[in-house]
C-alpha cells in the first residue's frame, strides 16, 4: 500500500460561537475566537490518499485530477469566505478546525474513488492542526 499527498491552501474567516450558550459563556470558552466581528486563518490542507498502485499507469491517483478535485470542491467553496455567513456547511455547525476537517473530508469522500483510503490534515496555524480519516 502506498500514500500520496496533495497540499493546498485557502484563507477564511470564522467565529466560534454556540448559539445555545450565553455571550458570557461563549466569550469565556472561545476567548478571542468568539470575536463578534470574526477573525481569519490561512489554512493549509493536506489531502492523502492510500491504496495500491495501478500496474497499468504506475499511479495510485493522477495528482492533477486530485488537485482539480480539491480546487473545485474545497478552495473555490471556502477561500476568502466567512465560513459562518457565506457557506451552507456552517450555517448550523460551529466552524472549529475539527468541524472544518470533517466537512472537507465528507466533501472529498464523495469525489474520490472509494477504493482509496482518504485522510486529511488541516493546519489552522503552523502549530495547530487536526487530522481526520473518516
């Protein structure tokens, strides 16, 4: 089994806020991330697929095809957007790094051959990242 990884990048703003909580509880729990005027991140995304090399092509996956899937379905959807206001995925879901990673994985899982294992790593900052494999 072999893995290949494609890196990508997008910028997005968000606010971490639970509508079921008081403003005080949100502020105490999320701190600066609860800024009512939102805040942004330069997200780095690594998409890894794992499987068996196709003996005919020598590829696990065509990296250009993988790149296009990420660009069309993730970057165009989230880049330079306010995740809370501009996307349907986070209308009722708090856009934490964890939730963003799961949403991205679910979108990509529908587009990538099911015979391939899929995992993603989402960097919110150079020191903070989440990984999700379904």
